[in-house]
C-alpha cells in the first residue's frame, strides 16, 4: 500500500495528515487520488465512511490556485450538515491562503453574499442554495475546474435532480467532474451518462451493501412493546455513541422526549429544528456530550462522527438505499460497528426486499424480556433503588398479612374497603418502581 506522498500529495498536506494521525490512505483514497491528478472524470461507488471526502478534497487543494478571484471547485451535497462537515474537513487541510465557503439554506444569505464578493476558491453547499446564488449572479461557475457531486444517490433520492442538472449545465464545460455515491440506482447512472464525459468507474469493496465490519441484526418487536425493546437493546448493548433513526420528525421528537424522561443521555436532530440548533446538536454530539442522537434520515445523511458504535433503526427504512446510508453512520474507515433494526409483523416484507436488493442476510432474533432489560440499566443510583425497593417489598408483605387478618375479622361489616396505605403501596409496584 502506498503512503500519501507516493500518491502525489505535497509536503504541506502530508504533514497536516500526520498531525491528524492519518498516515495510511484508505482503498478509495489510494484509487481515486492519482486519477484526480490525471484529470480523469470519475464515478466512484464507495461506502459512506470509506474516506471518500479526503479522496477528492486533498488533490483539489493541490490543484487550485489560491486567490485567483474565481471559484475553482464546487462540492454539491444533499444536506446542510454534510456541507458543513466537508467544509470543516477542507479547512483542516488547506493552507491559510485558501478561502472556503459553505453555501446552504437556513443561513443568512446576506453574509454569504458578502463573502462571495471576496475571493472564494472552494464553495461547498446544497443544491437549492447554490441554484439561488446562480440565479442572483453571485455564484459564477464559468471558470470552474472541479465539480464534485457527493452522495449523488441521496441527492436524487431527496428530489434534487433538476437542481443538480441546472448546476452542471451552468458550470464550465472544461471542468473535471467527480461523482461519489454509495449505491448506483438508475437515476444516478442516467445522470452520469448524460453529463460526465468518458468517466472511469471505480467500485470499492462490497459497496452495494453495508460495510462488512458492521454486525447487522433485526429484532422482532410490536408497536406496543417497541419503546421497551429499544431501551432493552440500549441497556444490553451499552453503546458509546449511537444514532437512532425514526421515519418522521414527530416520531423523532417524541422518542427523544421519552428517552430523556427515562434518564437517557440524548438529543434530537430533524428538519423542524433551526439551523443554529442543528449545528449546536452536532457540535455537542461530536464532543460526546450525549450518547444517543435520535434523528430522521434527511438530517443525519452523510454525517461522519467519530465514535459512533451503534446505529438503531427504530423505524425500518423504506428502501435498501436508505438502509445502506443509515448503517453507514457506524463502522466507518474500516472500524467495527453494530446495526440493529426493530421490525414488527408489518415490516417483514420490507426487510425481505432490503435483503434481496442488497443480496445480504440479516441475522434475526427476538427482543430481550423487558424485565431483563430493566435490570441491566446502568444508572448510578440503581443499587440504592433496588435496596430501597427490596426493603419496601418486605414491609408491604408484612402489612398485607396484617391487613388480611383484619379483613377476615371484619368481613361482615359494611366498611371493608382497602386501607389507604395498601393502595398507595400498590401504585408504586410497577415496572420502573419509584423513578
């Protein structure tokens, strides 16, 4: 395997890579970086988490001329979070003279306009906001050298096909185009055939399905027991950091509230949050200030957070493509990961279709008994609570015995109702005790 210097990267970037603890390129970086230097148009099918961001960022940083008074590279991404993530990654390895701008919705457009009036070398953004600037005439791509379409399958899946086509048509015909996608559905193939000239196709590893380093399991559940089964999984698995996927914003919000009420360390991420709140949530998650991120597909697409050990599909994804992208939040860069999907009776056909399309077999099992799940909960005051409840059960048993004797002696009297103390006791004998 080559090191980064052998791939053609200069001293400045290789030294920065070493400072970040990166010394050996991943397979996608080793394959793609030399091709980018050659000026070849590329279609790269590689799993999320394979290191593909650096495979286009690093050679672009070597190839641009800072301060040229024109945008030389444009990276198009499906979501704001991914745009910010790539922007941060680019700034980590660029020199002080390289101007990088994130262009996305939910941000003050006037601030973006002021920055665009100055010299911007690399722009990274979402299709909607990029197209908005193109219409305003504030973003000009006539002299663009590099066009990168990242997570292309997800952009088309969300419905950005027409926007992406307009962006491509507005850019320089002399550009070098790099398309990256975890899956290669028909829409992506048609887009590539229409707009990319004589591309070289790179397919890395087992890219049609999730990474082999991710252990996948489907757990049978019901709508009634789903929340309890999720808590059982969390208590048994004890993830360092996990992303829990819900199908809708409302379900994500409700689940986050329920888990928080139970004492779990979590936060929510979905489209109803303001951009400032979404950015704050992600900053806190990257710092591991909480363990469980409850998210929708769109909000969490393409996110690369170091330390995510588990992905839990609270709601099964609707198609194989979404399954691949969800699972890609863990097991990144060859590291191990765990992916668990909760399925009810009505989800079985959907799971079968996902397995069939990805040509995989997912291990299936029943959920843990809820009693076992609760006993495994690691909360600091659990032992004290168990001791208190144990003492209380003994008291209740003695009290009930005395009450039984009193009840027998007074059975023919009108007032034979239970004593208040007994009623109070029984109200605390539920699954979670006095929480």
